[in-house]
């Protein structure tokens, strides 16, 4: 076998071996330069946010659907009374999910900054799990992400008319505030639920990237 052919064969075999090792031992991602865990979770973050930013994405998926505060919206329905019978709470719920999608579409830089600011080498145990990087980001930067995403949610709730709808439904209802059905309470609840949904999607994206790690190896081999 000629020298060039031998070298090419060795390169192919080395690449295949590296990909097999990476798929069977996800913790090795932590040792990869450049792409490494940051590349993994960055790709998972972008993928999740792109999907949830699609019109109607939050509402269509019951696993991440954003509901009104108070027992998954059930308490709100009771408090709204006639408004609920007229379908106004359903319209408000759809508006909440639209707001979540709008915020997801604007949140990429916020998630990327949080990813860049973490020391991923500090979490070898979490990195070994199929959703380990997502878990680590959630536990380590969840508070920061909430602070940064909350204003996006507030603006989105205003843009889609959710605050206006809430005000209309709350007229003359003195029990609303105690159920968290105020503008501030709504913003808090939607932010928490939106982030929970984003991390849920990120975990799925991360697992998919681990099953097919070829993209993460570009520039490494």
C-alpha cells in the first residue's frame, strides 16, 4: 500500500475510533478543545430556542405549554367566572405562549453569554449524563438567566396584549392578586415556565447531539 493511501486509511480509522469513543463515553466531550462542552451546550441552546421561537411552538406542545398561575390555570378559571365561559382565559393563555415564543427568539445572546461565563471543567459528573450540560447550566446559571430573560418576557407580554387581557378579566375581581394574577405575578410565572420549557428542549437537543457527535468533531481531528 502506497504511503499516501496508508496515511489516508489511518486518518479515516482514527476519525472513526474517535467518534465511537465519543458516542460511548460522553464525558470525553469535556476534554475536547474549542468545541468541547461549550460547543455541545451552545448548539443545544440554539436548537431549542430556534424551535420554541416558531409561531405556536410553546402552545402546541403540552410538555412546555405555558399556563396561567394557580394550579395550572384552574384557579384562574374559577376566579374569572364568566370571562372563562366566554373563552377569554383561553385567549390569554395563547397570548402567554406567544410571549414565550417571542422571548425565546431574542434569548440566544443571553444563553450564549451564560454558557461562556461558566467553568465547564468543574462539572465532570454532570457532563457524563446525556443531558448533563443542560442540567449544569440550569443549576449554575438559572438565576442569571431568569434575571435576563424576565424583561424579554415582560416586553413580549405587552406586545401580544396579555397585560391588557389580564386587566380586562381582573376588573372588579378582588381575589386576583392573591392568586398571583397581577402583571408582576404573570411575568414571574411566564418567565419561570418559559425557562423550564427551554431547558426541556435543550435536554433533548443535547441528547441528540451526543448521539450524533460528528459536528462537534469538526476542527478537532
